[in-house]
């Protein structure tokens, strides 16, 4: 079977399988001396073993070049004495094609020989600045797997492309994929279960081992160079590239989440990130796990225009005194979710944190804010459940975080009571308002814009069903949340003062009479930030925007009682007008929008947020014209000098 193959050896510089004119070059690391080499798998179960040679050794790397007719061969592995292992640098993986395909034994994998030509048609990175970015997180399978998604290719990269028009209409500028590289989702009894992202969520998965569980999230060691085959209708490499290209064409970036358990080599991490940027044109990465060389990644020249999101960056070590020209680093504002949820509940002593989060926007490193993510309760569940309901996970409800900082609005679980539903809609709108009206980068997890429920399960890692999937609802409840989300995103994108490049200073640096940001209470310019305070007014002055913008006033009252707030006085001819209130639907506000406020005080309903903008009063102009006409008529016939 090897008579038609020409086998030679070379001293490799890097690992992997690389196509050449008439074959492939294979290179891998072998730590021990002795029998080792390459296995080529042919159809019908036949194998060809090609031993390594010292002639092709450089350090601990071995290289072999195989030329000739390789069409009978479908994949490859390496062997080292009695051990057979799959290339960790393989660009494609065979053996995991069917999602959740349990067998009696753990599935066997092998690398595939990838020689796919793809025409990018001049595709280039979009380089959307962080201040203009709205991130939409999703699980590739869970995003479109539900029958209500309406897509042809459910649970795939192609399914995301089919939802491209929806994503565009929502207004997001980037999609962030949960692990979409190859991993074995089938967990057998001997498997320890998926490893969690960081210490804050180490309790997500309990220690109880169950037979035939699924790891739908992929937070485990995987084949990091290969897109996940079961997420693809076509060949996974082509499917992923087509998805990136299609999303780029409608102005949406693609970010990838990578999780690294302990023991992953730091050089390997840097190498694979560069590979995805070069080979698949991804625009950003979210890095989770252990021993990640964040400083080295941030300083890598090839990644200087790639968005890099992680829990923390040591900026002094990375930049010193010189900030980057292009801000590409972003840290997770991990406490935003918990503190904002506590503020929504009406807890004490949170005003200082809320004001800090609303303004927080460091120069050297963007911050990512979110009120819900893949872990924990969904946004809808955070106003419906106070206790986790993870019984279906098979771990006696012991898994998942115990502290969710949520409030069920008086009833645990769904309720048909009108008052309860109205309060829950208002609370979801409050959460979305705090997210999109803050200066940091907003992150929205898929389904939260339409009140998706996980039925109280705050750890759906093993739920490949309606619990873990996005339900594409069409109820009046979900429609109101969706319309409100679209409104907020559109408003944010239209007005630069709502998403500034530089952090606001609370100072009047341009001499216009107003600072860029100011705080107000029952009296203008005198906010109450004491222990018991739950309400505040925030004014953003549009004069400080890069292009001239209007001023906005964000009024927040998370007390269970109504209150008045004072509005700052404006110059003559300028008045405040209500733009939005979480207490009413957008439709019912349309008539009220036309009316300008005649007083400098506003009534704030309990547990509500309102937004006001300052605009020129057209009636003031009319009055001015009438006054001029009267003055002109009065002066007719009077001789002037």
C-alpha cells in the first residue's frame, strides 16, 4: 500500500500537518526514545505505520514528509511505543462527527488531512473600536437548535449565518462563540466532568459522576486548532470560514472563547490564537482558565488589532507608561452582574458602585459589563427565581452557584398574575437600561433579549434540550423585551455621549457650564449617595462628545416607593423631553415623547428608570419670531439713524 508513496524526513520548525505540492509534511513532539512514528488510516480499517527517523529530529520534534497518492487515506495519528495519540495541532478531527453519540467506549479520534481552498474575497478585520462594540454571546448549538429558531441547519455555524439578518436588526456588532473548537461532549462515568472557568464558578459542576452526561459547553481540554465538526453541515473548516465571511459582510465581528485547564503549555496557547486569527479571520478571543500568558498575548505584534477579553490584565507590565494606539484589551467587570442585580432588588449601600460602573471606562483597557451570561440564571430567570432548580442535572441540585442575587418579584417561577408580570418586565428593562446606558462594553447573552428561560436551572452545561436551548418566543412579553433591547442598542449607537472612547471626568473642561457627567438628587447637583440611597439622576453633557451630541439625563429609582428627582436647569430655548421609561411600553410613550417638560422636577415611579434628552424647544423659536414681528410693526414709520 505504500509503494506509491515517497517518504523523506525533515527537521521541523513547528508542529502540525501541512499540505505540500504532492503530499503532506507531518511534525510532532516525542518526549521519549524508541519506537514512534506516523499512522495513516485508509478506508476499510487498513493502517500504514511510518516510523520516525533521527534524520528528521530537531530538539524533541520529529518530521516526516509523505508524497504521492494519499487519496486512499482519510486520517492520521501518531504513536509512541504502545501509546496512540491524536495530533493536538490537527486542523480537523474525525471521530466526533455526531453530537452526543455515545458508544460503549470513549470515541476514538484522528486528525484529518485538510486541503481546503477558500476564497476570502478580500475579507479584512472590521476593527470596530471597543467603545462602539456591542457583544452578543452564544452557544453554537443552543442558539438555533430549538424548533422555533426557524433555521434550516439547526445547531450549526450555518444556522448562525441564517440568523444574520436577525443579528443585524438587533444591532450587535460582534458575536462571541462559546467553545467551538473540537471537544468530546460525551462524558462517561470515568470522566470528571467539565472544568469550570475560574474560581468564581468552581461550584458550577458537582463532584458526583454520572454515566452518559453531555458537556454542551466545552470547558475542557480540546483539539484547539480544529472547528467542531458536529457544529457544521459542511466540512467544519469551510463552514466556519463561510460564517466569519458572511458576518463580516454585514458588519459583525466574530470572537471565540477558549478555555485552558491546568497543564496547557503557554507557547501552545499563543500559537493557536495566532492560528485562528490568520486562518479563520476571527476578530477577538475571550480567554478563560489557568496559566494563560496574558502579558505575552497582549504584547504579540500579530494580535495587536485582535480584541482580547480576559478577567484581568496587568497593564503596567504590558504597556508601562505608553498606552496602545488601538485599544484591544478588555477585562471582565465581574462584579457588575452581582451588584447590579442587588441594586435591582433594592439592597442597601450600592449607590457608589452603581455610579462607578456607569462611568467606568479606562483608557488602557476596556471593561465588559453584563447582567447575565451562559453561567448562572438567564436574565429572565433572574426576576422569576430566587433558588436554583438544577434537579434535571442529576446531581441532586448540588451543582451550580448558590448565590445568584436575584429576586422573583414575589412568586417563585412563572406567574399569570398581571401585577407580577408587569413588575418582571419592568425589572428586566431596568437591567437592560443599566447595561446599555453604562460607558463600558455591553455584553448580551443570546435569548436574554427575548426573555429566554432556563426554567430556573443556573448550570445548563449538560442540558442539550429545551432547558439549554434558546426558545425563539413570540409572546407579547418577549416581544416587548426584544423591542426595548433594540431601542436601547440603537439609541446607544446613535449617540456618542452614551459610549465615549475616554472615561468621563466629572469636570467642566470645555467651559460650557456643565461637566461631562454630573449627579443629582431631590435637588439638582446634590446627589444622595448614602447607605440607604436607591435613586439618582445622571446628566451626560453632549458637548463633550467627539461629534456634537445632545445632553441626556438618566433617572434611576430602585426604591419600592416613588420619588421626585430634580433636573438641572438648561439654557433658554432648550428643554428636557422624556425619551424612555421602563415603567411603560415604548408604544405608549410615543405621545408623551412629543411633550417637553415645563418643570425642573420629574416623578419617578417605584423601581423604574427613565431617560430624558435636552432639545431645542420649537415653541421658543415661534415665540421669538412673533416677538420680532411685533417689534417690527411697532417701529414702522419711526425714523432711524
